[in-house]
C-alpha cells in the first residue's frame, strides 16, 4: 500500500495532510511518488496526522 492509497482511504486530500503534518505540499508529493525517502520526523508527523502508528505507516509504505 502506498502513502497515497492510505491518505485517500482515510479521506484526506494531499493539501490537508501536508497542512496537518506540517510538511510542505511538494515534499508530500515527492514522498507519494517515491522520489524522496522520508526523514524520521516526517514519518512521525504524517503518522500522527493520519492517526496511525509510525510502524504501521513505515510497514505499509515500505519505509524500513
């Protein structure tokens, strides 16, 4: 499962998630496309915004 699939399954737009996770929209876009690998603090903020654990997010997105 990709970050985009998780985000869409939970009903979040990319802009809403970027705002709630305090991550620039362009960074979130690049994460979803697999163009960048997330810093640990990005994973923490995205997981908190989505209401999932960091481990669950890493596992689902393939970010080991």
